[in-house]
């Protein structure tokens, strides 16, 4: 099904994703196609039970236009969110972009040399448990840490495939279109499509996680740089602390401004006799994160002090970003955003200290509501952004979101 009409139907599905409800005229304008053609394609999609008529728009004085939306529970994306220790796989319904059915898998990228094969097995295992036909999945989106070349499908940090395309490998095993990207870029895409940065032209999205990444919205589009490596915020050299970073350098922002640092500092403080609601930090990294965030939310002084210090250090990096990018908004997203608004004060304090006021005064700072959901949503958004560009005859030709 690769006719011009089927290609246009894909464009319509793309426009109606993310929970959008649009009229035929609005779709015609967005796609640049004629209104008669748009109406004909919509009627066909309604007959195919992909699109539904959603009633009429509110009256503005003239004839009310008929509105269209995607049929619920009919088309899905398989979304994969990887960090250095845990991989989450979920289905996202294109109708409302809600996460439906999520599962966690232990996959330590630092320890397992066969991680690509294991990841593929996890995806196939997840698909086998489907409550619906596999044909309803339009593709697989994968967000992962590391230096990711989106065009070549190579991650230079993890998931070694001997220099060959990761998405090509997984596609052959899974039988679905596959797209990959850096986790921080996809978190920014999620915030741009459905989160705090929606409708913003210039925004910086901080991925506060085990490291501290950056995704950038520049002139209303996701910015990746020359070969996809833009946004390595973690590795700005800010500290003379003689701490070795994962990148091999010392003094990087990541060594003083990440959830890894926060958990390590809690362990150290408890070992030195500091009192806290946390009696001991679990060896399991996920449980250690959860107990730290829970204690912060309960107002535990030790964990609040430590996370405030970490947030202040991130604020120092944000001050540099504001000088360079002049964004209208900076969003704190990723798993660390679960700490909530307590992060704002120390970040703002650092921004006020290190940033020129004229620049800082024009930049808003927000904590994401998407938090740990952002990467799953962003991976699904990556698939939708490429849906009307996929060519089964030449699957290696694909467009970055």
C-alpha cells in the first residue's frame, strides 16, 4: 500500500495523532492538499475505521465544521525507553497518546555485551503478550542513552552492532519499522508535542536522570546538530573536582549534577552518621532512586539538602545555556523531575548568580508534568513523525523527527 492516496492517508493519521481533533479544512491547510481530496481521504479512513467523525466544532457564527479524530484503541506505537540500567517497553495509543500496558526489564548497559540481542528478545516477548493484532502497531520507537547517529542507526556508546545499523538489525527480528534516537532528544520531542514546551519556538529541555542531558527546540523544531550529537550537556567542564566522568574527562557537570551523584551523596552522608528517613540506600539503583525521591517529597532534610545542591549545580549549567541559546523556556524533565518544584529554587538561585539578568529575565523555568513518562512518549512521537515517510521498499531511507 504505497500509492499517493495511501501516503496522504498516513499524513492525515500523523496530523490527528497526539490527541488532535481537526476539521477537514484544518487538515487541508496543515498538509497543503486540496480540500476535496482531503474530504475524500477522510471519508475512506472513516470507512476503514481508522478515523471517526467527532461531532461539530463550537459555533463561531457560521456553519459548524465536522471534526475528525483517530479511532481509540485501533493504532499503536511500541515505545521503548532505555537508560543505563532499566529498559521500559509500552504501547501508546495514537488516539490520545496515553501509555497503555508498560513493562520493565533489567538491562544494565555497562555490564551486558549482548545487550542488542537481549533488547530485541524483550521487544519480541512484549509483542507476544499483545491483546490485539500486531498489524495495529505502526512502528517501534527506541530512546537510548549515548552518542546516537540517527541517520546511520548507530549508537557509539552502547548496543554495539559492529558498526552496523541498530534499527536494521531489530527490524529484521521484529518485522516492524524501527526508529532510534538519543533519550534526551526524545524527551525534548515529548515536551514539544505534549508537554511544557508545546507551541514554543525556542526551548531547552533538561533530562535530569542518572546523567544530565539536553534536548533543544530551535525555531520550532528539534535540533540535533551536525550528526545528532548536539546536547551533550553532561560533559560541560564546570568543576575542578578531580572526579572522573564516564566520558573519560574530569570535572564534567555530570560529576556534580545528576541523580547518580545524589544517590552516592546520600549513601556517603548516612555512612558519616547523618540522620534521615532513609536508614540505608538499597543496592538496586531503581529502589535507591525511588527511596531518595520519596524522602524528598516527605521533606527529609538530608535528601532535600543533597538534591538542592545537585539542582544548584545543574542551574550553573543552565546559566551557560541561557547565554548561548537565549531560550524562552527551560524545562526540567526526565526521571529526576519527579522531585517536583523543590528543584526550582536552587536552580533559579544559580541562574541568578551566574547569568546576566537581561537574559535570565526573559527565560521561564518549569518542572515537567511528564517526568518519567517523557521518554516513552517521545519515542512514540518519533515513530509518528516518520510514519508518512516510511518506505518499505527502502527502509533505510528515513527522516529524523
